[in-house]
C-alpha cells in the first residue's frame, strides 16, 4: 500500500528557484554587451535574457505539472519514451532536420525555435532504466540478465549522442546509468569492470578525434597553445582569478563584457559568476548544488518503492554530474566539453527539461517516508 500524498520537499524546490534566479541575472549580465551591439546580429541587450525567461516560465509550468502527475503513471509510458528517444536521436543527425552549429548537429529546427533532443532523451532513458531495474531486483547480481539489457539500451543512446558529436552529454548519461546500477545493488566486480570500460571508451573517443585530442592536450598544458585550444581554459581561469573574493561587481566583468571569455553565458557562465560575484558567488552556487543533490538523494533513500527510488537517484545524479563536469571544465580540472550548468546557463531546452526532472523528484518526495 502506498503512503499518503503530502507536501513536496520545499528545501529542494527553493534551492532550484534560487539557482534559476541567479541564472537569469547572470545570463543577462554576461550577454547584454554582446547582444546589444548595434552592429551585431541581435541589437537587443535583452535578447538572451528574454529567451531564458521564456524557457524558465515553460520549465516552471512543466515542473508543477510533474509535481502533480503521479510518478507511478510514468511506467505506462516507458515503451513510447524509449521509441521516441531513438527516433529523436536519429532525426537530429539527418541533414535538413538537424541544425549544424559550430561543427555539431545537436538541435532540431522547429521553425520558431530549436530543440535539443538529448535533454529529453536523458529523462526518458533514466525512466526506462529505473523501471527495468525495479522489475529485475532479483537478477541485479547477474550481469547478463540484470545489467546488460539496460547497458545496451543506454549505450546505444550514448553512441547516437556521441555521433552528434557530444561526448560530454554521452558520458554524463552513461555515468548516470552507472550510479543507478550502484543504487540498485549491482555487484562491485561488475561496477569496477564497467568503470574501467567506460574510462577506456572515453580515452579512445578523445584519442581518435583530433579536435578532442587538441582540447585534452590544452587541458594538460593550456599555455602551450594560448591563442588556440588553450584560449578557453586560460580566459576562464583569468576571469575567475580577476574576481577575487568579492568580485568586480554585477555587470562589471571585463572578460565577459569585452568578449575575451568564450561562451560566457552558456558553457562558461560559472567563470562570469566568479568574475562578477567573486569567490563568494561561486561558493554560493556550488553550495546550492550540494543542497539540491543532498535533498534529491534523501528523497531517493526514503522513497517506499524501488521504481521511485531509482528514478529519483537517476535524475538527481544526472544534474549532479552535469554541474560537476561544467564547473570542472571552467576551473581547469577537466578537459573542455560543451556541457551547460543546470538552471544557470543559457539554453531553453536544457532549462525546461531540467526543471521537469526536478518536478518528478518533487512528486516522488510527496510519497517518501522521512523515517
């Protein structure tokens, strides 16, 4: 018998709203100079802010819908979710349907806007794996019957995402599935083997792709190519360093304003935060993500059923890994990859589906048992 529905986790809800508010302010601050250039393509300093605000409003609506949509009812949609995932990942690779930008084909042009399928696919694959593992709890100790079917599905989705190419998102998705295997009770020997295979595949993906290899070598020694592959890392580090403890002040960042910092409102927005709000601002953002992850795993642990527990664990792990990779790239502790900071970076698709995922976690929290 299921527990009675109660109020959702307000701490997690408030944490997400604070991150979202910081993101809206920083997207405007980091993009206004570039977007408002009278000779540029936009000629409107509020261009990116308005798009982000629209995405935030849609995302909040999606979040409240999922808060009130019983997560158990997601089980009936697992099949259509899986089919939709692979259809979208194939469509995005087809010229004329998928949009190519900066050498990547990650978006589908809908005419009035663009849509990044991998953001929705992450939620669908996590839901499928949570459902499947919850049904095979007695077989989870066996690799062939317990893990391999879900590893194959997630791996196929990861390969299609890698073909876009998007190594960061593919690695994050498979890392999330790995954590779900751990949460489901997989054997340590199986997890160790999967971790080793995963590192080997990532290393191969870097080694056999020249631009990734250049990024990796720049990560090892960015000053060896300061105007090429090392440009992003060096300017991100200079932005963080110039902020000091208190920052230069909101809207006063020079690296972002004078366009030295690349992707200042998307992939490298954490560097903009460090420059304008200093160590205090960066520490606040990291603390908010720690609170979000803590509340998410608490919900997963106290959930009374395996499906809800694994679903919450998967969704919060996806957010945590994405934030970890993004901040790691900006601080020079990981090689550069195109992953945004959840709830903060510019990107309507990522924002909408990240908030939708939080809505599912908050719905699960309505049935969790605090004891």
